[in-house]
DNA sequence: CATTTTTCAATCATAAACAATCAAAAATAA
DNA sequence: TTATTTTTGATTGTTTATGATTGAAAAATG
C-alpha cells in the first residue's frame, strides 16, 4: 500500500471513528506498526490528526492553546457518540430525514445494512450515503454554494411533499426561552419544516450548544427530542420540563 | 503503445483509483518501468499528477479539467468545441437547464460572468458551477448512485415546475427514425421533460452519436436543435429535413 | 508503591524504488 | 536506401521506505 493511500485511509477511519488504535490501522492497511507510527508522526506534523497514547485522534484545525485543542477533540468524540446513538434509533424500513451538518454526517456509517430510505438537503452527505449503499432522495432547491446545502422556497415546497418516520437535525443554539435557533434564516426554514413532518424529530447537539441562541428560530423546544451527552445535571433539570432530553453516556 | 496514449491511460487509471503503483501501470500499458517513470516525471511537470514513492497520486485539480481527462477519448476536443459553442448561446439573464453528462459539464467554464440561473439534475456539475459562481438550482429526486444524477417521479414532478430560456442535453443516440435515445429509461424521462419545458432545446452530440439508437426514446428529432461538428455532408443532408442541425467548425 | 504490560522512539538490515546512463530499437529525415 | 533523432528497455549504483528489534517511557495492574 502506497503512502498517500495509507494516509488517506487513516484520515478516513478517523473521520468515522474519531479515535483509532495503532493496531486497528495496522490491520486496515496491512502494514507494520513502525510504518503506521511514522505515518502518524507525519500526519500530526501536517496537523491532520493528533497522536495519543495507543493511537490517534481527530484534531480540529483550530490551532489555539492546548486546552482548547483537547476540548475540541472531546467535542468531536462527543458528536461521534451522539451520532452513533441516533443511528441506532433508526429501524429497518424507516424513512428518515437527515439534515446537513457534521453530526448528522457521522450518523451515516451507523445506518448500514438496514433497508431504509434517506431524504436529505445535504449534498455533502451523498458520497457517504452512496458508499454505504443507502437509498437516497435529495430535495430540490437552490444550492447554497458555501455549505452545499439546498435551501429556498423550492426546497421548502419539495420537502413538504414528504413524511418521515424520524427526522435528525443539527442545531446551533438551544435555549430555554428562544427554543432551537440557527444562524441562517433559509436553513432555519428548512429545518423547521422538517421537524413538522414527523412525529419523531431529534436534535443532535453537544453540550456547547446549550443556553446559546442564534439568529433564526427553528422551532420550540417541545417540538423535538434533544440527544446530547456530558451535560450538567442542572441543565438537564432546566430543560426537561420543556422537552424530552436524552443523554448518551459513554 | 504510443506516448500520448500511455499518458491518457495513466491519467484515466488515476481518475478511477486516486493512487496507482508503477507496477500496475507497467501492466496496464505493457511497457517498461523506465518508460513509466519517464511518463510520470513528465506528467508531474505538467501538474497532471503527483509522484509518490512507488507510484503516483492525483493532484487537486478543477473538476472540469479532471473529468476532461477521465474520458480518454479523442472526441474530447470535439466535445470541447461543441460545449464552447453551446455556452456562447447563453445570454445574460437566461435561465437554463443543464443535463447530466460530460459535454454539458464542459459548457460550465464558458458560462462565466453572465448573470444566469442554472437548473440541473447533475450532482457532479455542482462543483464546477460553484467554482464559477453560477446561481444553481438542483431538482429533487432519487439519487442514482452510479451516475450521480437525479431521476424518478419526484425529479419529474420537481422539474416540471420550471420553465427555461434554453435547455442543453447530452444524448447517446440520434437516428432519423428512432429520434433521440438514451440507455436509461429514467434518465430518458427527465431529458424528455426538460426538452418540453423550453422553446429552445439543444442536443450536444459529437459525430459518433449519429445513426445510433439506444434503449429509451427521449423525443422526436423535431423537438430539439442538434449541435455537433465534423460530420459528413450527406449525414447533414439526411437530418436537416427533420430538424435544425448546427455544425461547429473548428 | 512496585510490578507488569503496553506503547513508544531509535536503530538497523533489507528490500524496494529511484535517477542516471547507455545501447538497441523505432521513428523520422535526407 | 542511409543517416539522424527519438524513444525505449536494461543496467548501474544510490536513495528511500519498510519491518523487526531494542531499551526506554508510559499506562495499567495488583
């Protein structure tokens, strides 16, 4: 296996799992431990990952102080766990909506081998979906070139012709009074509609999103179930009057 | 095997695999290691690939250039000219439909700097469209994982809500009696509908498509204008009774 | 805390891949 | 045809990547 191929594989595995052991990589690439160690050193130098004892973990591109480094690492792992939990909720035969966003993207590997149908507004999810052989519908609409998501009135019209068993969304702000919020009004409209199209709407959010508000309101707290993890008990206490909140324990 | 042929082959293999070993190329071209090494050096100098120990890997290129190389046919230049002619037909303010396919993809660089709106069913065109900052709508529908095009009843429904100044389509077969044909029935349905949504539908086809028929009928010859080049005079004579045919001269 | 186990970086021999060179073969020109 | 240039494949010594081995360092265990 050639070096760039190996590197790509390593990054790919990390993208799906957030943390990986050297042994796993040795197997995945059928090369020796020494080689993997060298690869990891190099990729670390290129800031593509962070070495940890026994393997490697994702790193966020932000090159700030060390504590922040660790924090963003933990977030990614957090997202990973949330994504896995959410993925496990999906049952054979379900028709689900998958919103654009990094957490929902991480759900895809966990949707494998169930005969489900996915509807999405995220062009960036298509590759992973097709890799895992999942039947996929894209809603129509204006292509937002920055985020590669579909928005606009035509997206709304198109989306409203579907109904879902379950809906999974990312969210930027979750607040007791402001409810669910997100920066972009157009994306907010799409998210809000998606929530209303299913009896089971799930918001995937790590702890950093709580008590934050963003520009555009998507929905009231009561309209969707929150999936999160590593959150203070008093925060849960505050929210559980307003909506169902599920905490994923590691 | 001739040098340009070898080079094309190398790029083609790379397009499919991203990374390739020298040994694989030696086999694929039945030439010696030395020759392949020389080829790789040269192609690297031309920025077409990047050499790595043991072989070569893709460099990041603009999407339309990439797919130009993927198709290793000598018709590539022909398609290029047709695409340019078609691109020049588009006027400021136009709203056009761009079908999936290699020739229509090549139109995109020629659409620059006019304030147009593009509607397409081709996910593979999005990157190039966004690179050239063209306002783009995607129709909704089922994602066909092989061709990355949108098809199905939902695509049809979605597409039928638009009207276009001009429509540009690729086509597999053009035949005096069978009309316009293409292998996939689902894609044929989308193409056929697109043609009916504009007063100006253009079929982009190099000379190899003439007097060929494929499985699914898209439309009658009279429904669209054919753009082609390098075609025998007697073929033109046959067709010009049935429809308008424009020959792009180099 | 001491001990055991695992993981690590450094070193080294080996095998693979490399650039450079050269002669034969093929293509082109005279 | 012959002469000249270009392309090719084999050979050379050199460089690079790899995997095994080692003792040191770090976690895990008791």
